[in-house]
């Protein structure tokens, strides 16, 4: 399946005049799904008839404070939506919307807590949470860092704290779980997609030697992953680190040819196209 074929298939997830849904049959478009569907098209030089309307709808989801709603009925300060929105706005050169999103990310903070034996980690590090007034997690922190990269914000203490949090939450020798690295001294299972996301965020921020072991684990584990998204994320991060991703790419293409999982989720479909595109976004 070629990228152009994927873009054609994505249109089936578009709500005319608005954005994209995750799954067919739903009628409430989602900001996250819309960001990646738009980027999947733009990365390969395609401009389907839905692009302008989808981007316009997406921009209407941004609040005055720069935060971005997950959809038209779900309001609130959702960090990951603003970070992913910033990636698209940066790509298309929408500087005003981009600045508002990044300014929001700079002031959005995960809560800190006293140390507790539940998890062996530094609870004083301020990262990013999924939503307002909650604890910092790995994935929204990684997305926030990616959304702030290649800007003046990258030199801030806020950005560096996010890097510190990811390093602190790394499961030694294995990778990252989506939240904490252990529970009562027992290491959690690393996720391939979360590990790839964290490594994308940490690219050029830490010495490769400090993540080399988890990188090798991710490379190996991805070859048995039964997930289009995990394979796409692995291809993206291996491209970024200039590693040979041939096996992972071939497995991804094989999954796309099978088609049993991918057509159920536009998010996975978009990421497959982004991973297979020659042009890079991360």
C-alpha cells in the first residue's frame, strides 16, 4: 500500500466541513485525528479537497489561552492536543496559532508530589500532564517537548525539566511505560510506541550512550509488535537516529497489506503514511 492510497483511505474518516474521527461510524471529529490526517497528506505533497476545511476546523478548536480542545464538545486544557496542534501549525507556517499553542505549553505544568515508595522516581520534577491539575506523565511530556522543539523555548528551564523527567522515568535497560517506571520496586513493562515517542523527544537532548540500550530493546521488540502504530513510531524514531529501519518498514507494509487492523483507526493509518513518507516531520 502506497502513501497515496493511504491518503485516499483516510478520507473515509472525514466529517465533511469539519475534522476527522478515529473510527468509521462516529460523527464527532477529534483534534488529534485531524492533526495527523492533515500531516499525512501534506508530507507527501498531497492536498485533498478536505485539507483546508479540516485545518480551519482544527484552528477553531484553539482557545484564547492557546489550549486546544480534543473535540467540539470536550473543552479544557488538554496538553497533548496543544502539542500536536503546534507540530502541524509549525509545519504549515501558521505562526500566530503556533505561538499561542507553545505559550500555553510553557505555562501548563504537571503537579508535583512528595516522594512515596509506590514509585521510585523524582516527583519534584515538573513535566506535563494529560490534563490540568494532574500528575506529569511520560507521553504528554514527550509530546510537549516535540511541540516546543526548534524554537527559543527549547533553551528554557521548563524544556530542560521535561527532558529530566523523561530521563528519570526511563525503565533501566528497557524503555518507557506511559506513566511511571516501577511500582513498589517492580519495573513495569516498556511499551514500544511510548519508548519510540520518548526517544523522539530526547533526540539531540541527551547523549546517545544514555539511551543506547533501550534503543536496542525497542528495535528488537518492534519486530514482534502486532501494532501498526508501534511499527510506525519505531520507523520514525529509527529514521531520526539514522538507523537501518528496513525490517520494521517491511513489517509495517505487510500489516498495511493485510488491512485487518488499520482501517479501523485513522490515527494508525495516518501514522503509517507519515512513517513511510520520504519527507520527515519529527
